[in-house]
């Protein structure tokens, strides 16, 4: 966010556009070769570190083509399969955030990249239109777009190449164009028509199935107040229909699906403590009938039907990620696929043609990486497309299950336990691996780091400590004020449970994690070092006050600051950076220099403090690394360094 004159904005936008140079072309190539690795122990580290060969594929409306994020030779690309040929779009260093088809001839891609803006490194987002043959690629709104320009509100369902795109036209907060406008865009020629002008404080717009922008969500950081603007149709003006004071823990409900009746919507809400699916009356701002819920767990999200104006599916996670279809045909197909793959595998319909006759299905499990299949409902045939990790696709890996244990205050905690395949589950060496977030959770799903560690002979325990999401609002609120305190106790209690069960040797435990998990590893080494033989932090937070200052420089920094204070009222007291002399176990610190979520200074400063205190540590900085292991080389280096560190301080043999 900046406040100054907008003079020279077009020149600045020109520099931003240079950050999104794409190359396309047609390659009459077969998919990457399928290879398998014979059962071996240990398996090559490279087999776990490789980027998925295929990721998040999407099927065209007619079901005859698919596009996907892919990796060949460690490089991220977009592939488009059509008529037996493979079109390749090279992304170089650009992040592919998502892919969607507009019609059978065009798809759009959400892109992200860092670029220099007034002496700083900013993360910019754009939308690129890509022809189905891969020969034509255009960045949409490149002469207008400022920082954020990848919010697609709607895609036409009539076969025309039209979308609604919300984008900022200025980086300066004293400009009206800092607040996004909405444009109808023809992706085939890039022509744009403004349909909604910017409104002060409104960063998020929402459209219905007809392509009418129906609602806007505005937020003013200084007062911590939010507002909803709405209209029943495109002929009407927007009016304010609701307000909330976030300082008083008030909130606003935004529809997930606008129904055909313009006074009705579908929302995910938690009036009973757990998120469920409800009808919502827009005229009265009242929740109606509960349509779906899961005992003991939150509903994560919903999706519309193909028309876009009715409830199609609800997504939730209990022990594994699941879907509830509301269309009988889809529910029947899901049941048939589930039966075909068996209970040990999870089959997920990831994309389908508009008539649902063709679909892409992911089949995998926590002990086997996904393989993608093309399924035709009429013939009943399922044809293999590609395995995401070819070297691991036919290799038996380590079993995973969900367990429950009691924390010291009696609170029930769920955790995911992985044990090395073929080994006696008694007195195993343990890697305690808390998830990031902390507003997140782990479940029984494919995890390349966990399976690598298990393949090396370690049990891995992933507690969903208090404050994790997915278990209702009350459980999430238990984490308030408990960073490094009760949340850390939950981790120690997980080790005690596993030791009492005889599964692990309590004298052979290391703690490892990334982001918040990296913080927990540092905090464990500082506060509870006697419990752990070593600690490993990737992109971890060492200084909560430093993160508070870092986040406060961005848009809505006041709300971010409030969040940090909710996590830990006394941020200094729970920041490992302030207590290097208390570290009593060796620690490996790794961080990507290009991490925009947790700045690399969080690990640099921690390493400097440990050096001054004479404590055992290793610090490795990855020059091109980010927060998400987007590069294969960074994944490989991390696994190799972690394996060497564990071999020295907590060997599995």
C-alpha cells in the first residue's frame, strides 16, 4: 500500500507487466515417461523430492481436453492435452496459482510473481488467457493492472469467451482506483468493459450465475469495521445492507452460492459451533435450514451445480478429505468409483465435463501418491493419465492412521501417525511434526516429507494441537493466547502418549516443522530441549514482534497486528529469538531468501543469536527458495540436509 500522487502510474504498470513474460508453443510430445522403482530400503531421496509430474488437472467443458500444472526436469510448466498432442506453456519463474477453462477453445491461468516496485519486492498477480492449442497467450488487463489482478468472479456458461475480472488499477491508497473495479473481459481478444466501478474500502466482489455482480465486502482497517454492499440485480444500485465491528468479534456472512431466487443464497456458517451448510435469506440476513453438517468436524467449502445457481457439493475433512454430492447421479458415480478402488485408497473427482459424461479422477492415499485417470461414465472405462510421483507410484510405502490422545488438561487431540513399513512398531525413533498455520490441520493424505522420513525408519506424529482448524470454533479458540504455551504442551503430550503406548522411544525424539511448525521446533529446542535430541525449522518464526512489524506494513496491517496479539498477548516472552542461551539441543535452520510470508530475517537473526550464545546450530539459506517448496532443487536440498542432520543427532538405525 502506498499514499502519494498517481503520476507515472502507467510507467510503473509497464514495469509490472514485464514480470509476466510467458512462452508458448505446440509440442507433439507424449506425456512424461512412466518409470517405477523396485522395492528398496531406503528409496532414493530424489524420488520424494521431485515436483509432481501432474497437478490439479482441469477438464474442458466438452470433456475432450485437459490442462494441468506439470513438471518436467524440475521445471514448472502448463500442459494442455488435446487430440493426442501436448501443448506446453513455459512458466520459467512465474507461480501458477490456478487453471480454469472458459470454453473449449480458451482457458485462463492465475499467475503470481515478484517484481521491483519503488525499491521493494512486491508479489503481483495476473490472469493470462491461453488458447487451447497453446499458441496464443495474453495477459489480461496488463495496461491497467496494479498489484492484485487475478480475482475471477464469473465464467460464462454459454460457450462464449467471457469472464468477470476484478482488479486494482493503482497501488496508491489515496487513489480511487486502489479499490478494485470489475470488468467483463473477452479472453479471446482481451477487450474489456467496466461493469462495476471501485467503491472505497471494497476489495472483494461477488457475482451470481448470470454474471451479475451482486455483493461487495468492504473493510476499514483504522476502525476495524466491515460492511456489505448488495443489490438484487444488475439494474439496481448497490446499498449497504450490513455492518460489523471486528473489535467486538462481530462478523458478516457472505454467500458462497447465489441461488436462482435473488433473495436466497447458500452459505457455510457455524451458528452451532461447527461449520455447516445453510440456506440464507438475503432479504432478512437470516440463516435458514441446515442442509449438511458433519458430527465433530467443520465443512470446509461448497461448490455450485453446473448451472451455478444451486448447491452441488460440500467438502469436508474428518480423517481424510471427502466430498458430499447433492446430485444423485454424481453421488452414484462417486460411490461406484469408491467401490472400485477399495477402502485403502481415496478417489476424488477433480474435474468433469459440463454434462458430467467425462471426468478426471485422482486415486491415491496417504501411503501412495495420487495417480490421475480419465473416466467415461458411459463406457465405464478408466484410463490412466499419469502418476504424480512416477518413481513411487508402485512402491509400497508407510502406513498412516489417525489417533486420539488426551492433553494434560483433559482436552482430546487428534493426530496423524505414520510408522515405517515392515518394522516392528515398538520403541521407534520419532519425528514430531506440528503443522504450519497455526490455523490449519493435518489429515491422512499424501505427504512427501512424512513418507521420506518413514522410509528412513522414523515414526512421524503430526498433532492437530489446540488452535487447529476443522474441529469447530471452540477448539480453534482454545489456541488464543497459547502460542508457545498450551499449544506447545499439546505437542509434548503427543510424545508422552506415543511413549506410553510403546510405539516410540522417548529418548530418540526430534521435533521438526515449517512456518508455525518451524516456530514450534525452535520453541521446543528453547523451552523443552531436554525432551528432544534435535530440532529442525524450515521458514520458522523466531520473533513474534518482528512478524507483527512485518505484517503491519501491508494492507489491513492493523487487523494482522490484532491477530498476532490474539495468538500471544506477551509476544516477547514466547519468542525464541529472545532466549538463545536457553537452547539445549542442536537445531537445523533452513529458510528461503525469497520467502514473502515469513521473511528470511527470522532465521538469520536466530542463527546469529545462537552463534553468539555458543549453541550448536546449522543455518542454510536457499537463494531461490520461497515459503512453499516450489522448486525441486530446494526440496531435494532440504531432504538431504535433514537426513544428514538426523543421522548425526538422532539416527534411525
